C-alpha cells in the first residue's frame, strides 16, 4: 500500500500576449503592470497592479503599437499610441527574461 509518490510536473502559467494574442508560457513574456501614473515594464512580477503580458518579439511589438484599440481589458486602462511606442522601445533594447 505504501507506493512512492509520482514525480510532480512543474507548472508553468500560460498567459495571452497583448500583441499577437497567442497564448504562451509566462516566462517567455514581459509583464506590463498598470500603475496610477501609467504602465511599468518588468520581466518578472515586480510591477504591482493589474498586469498584461507581451512577447519581446518584433512582430508582437509592432502589432501592440499599431493596434486600433487603445483600451486593454487586462490592464483596465487606456494606452495611447505614444505610451505603447514607449513600452515597445523599452522592450526593443536587450532584454533578459527570468
């Protein structure tokens, strides 16, 4: 009756990219955290508040900036095209995912 416990699989949360709208593992994306004064960028969870996720790939960044909508439900906040360009520029720099 004493059987060994099966090896536990590691869990990786799945999130949706606000650029390409594809679902992927959280650790492959950058997190955008909604703040009162705008959106903060973080690779892990440091920016507190409502969050959204974005792949740091050129195609995702382009779709994120060029999108017609300016309200992001996951952030519960509106982002102007200028704010989206700022976020994309920050992600365009060398970026390490943790």
